[in-house]
């Protein structure tokens, strides 16, 4: 995929927020539900607990409100709500419309379903909207996978959970943060991870693992090349929080030490579209990202989709003035 063309109006992230349901389901809780153990789950996934409950709209509102408050934006200047989710609360309308209304916004609103790659898909789309004139956009990644998880199937029940992460993207006079990006999909592999309408997630774990590492690394390398930087320049990798083994394998193939990866899946589980913004917010709150740092977002999802983006944190010169 291309780098951001010279002269394109850019954007920067000015606020972020997160939301996790209060109910925590530990590995020891799962031991009471089916044949498994804490040791077995941790060894294979890195997950110790996960949060379950809530609705996609409710969690999105909570994370979105935090992001808006941190950014300090005038709500009248938000031009769009982009909600990445694979678990909308209703078939129709898009969950983003209810989020828009509850947050008191008057703007466009639409959902993006690229599964676990959804947030990065949405972030790239939002940068495109800024390039053609949008001023401020709320980008949210939310999934409530507990509703479509078979809690008798230990191969999937140990993984999936609920959560939300959001960012406010503001146009700037200058190049902005996005240096390079890649969006990809291999529809021939959709049969390995799917959920029929009204049914539960079905997954062929070994095949997903094999393909996930390959497609994540390929997408990351494309974004790094498009940005005109090297792997050594990347200060922080924010991967999709699916499985610690996948993260470790992808980082190893990229040549990135694990200490440069942001991980939260030990206490969140796999929250699909929410996982990258949750990990990014955690790293930002921990002071792991500084102005000028290069940050790589990269993930994969059902479809099979992949998405990545290289951001130079703090880019741009000044917020664009209201019209």
C-alpha cells in the first residue's frame, strides 16, 4: 500500500479512552465450566482473565466519552463516528448511530466490520476523510464477543472477551502522524474463523495461527516500507491481542524484541476490534510513547483480514482552525 502522499492534510490523535465490563472471568472460573486449567490456558494463550458483559453501544459510549473529554474538542466539530465492530447490537441500524446520539454528536456515523483488524481499518479510513476535508473524527473499536462465544468449547471460550477503545483524530496543518499503511484480506481463508448469523464463533486454531503470523508480518513489512523507515526505527509495536504465541512469533519474524511490544491480553483476552486501541491506550498511559516515536499498529482478523499503520507520534504543526 502507498505511503501518505506529500501535501496530504494529516491528522493526529489527541485523546483516547477505554472501557471494560466490570465482570471478570478468570481461568479458574473456566475450570469450573469445562475441562481446562489455568496452566493450560496461560501456556497456550498468555491470558489469565478476561472481561465479559455489556453492549457494543454501551461500551463504545464509555470509551468514546473518555476520548472526547481528553481531547477537549468542541462536539460540534466532530464530523464522523467510525465504529469498528464485528458484534453490532442490532442487524440494523449500525451501532454507531446510537453511539453518536448518546454522545450528543451531530455528524455522520457508520460501522466497519473487518473483525480484529477493524480498528486499524477504521483509523486509515478516518485519515482519508481528513484528507478530503473532515476536521475531527471519533474512531472506536468495540466488540462483545462473549455473546457469540460457545462457553462449552474450550478452544474458543478461553480466548474471547468484551471491551472498547477509542481515539479522537484531529486534522492538522502539516503531515500528521500516518506515514504508511496497509490493508489486506484473503477471502479464501474465511472458513477458518467465522460465525454464522445467530450462531457461535467457529475456529480452526492451528490454521488461524499459521496464517495469522504470516499475514501480520507481511502487512507490517508493507507499512514499514511505505513509511520509508526500518524495523529498527520502530519504538513500539501495538499488535492485535489474540494470543501471546502469535505476538511472539510475529515479533520474532519482524526482528522486534518483545520488550518493544505492547500487550494487555493477559487481563483482557481477545477483544477483537478493541484490542489494539486498548493496548495503545495502556502504553500511552504508562509513558511508553514520546513525541517523535514511531509506533506500528498491526493485526489480523477473520476474513482473513490484516491491517497495519506506522504513526510518528505527535506529528503535524497545529490543529486546523474551525471554518
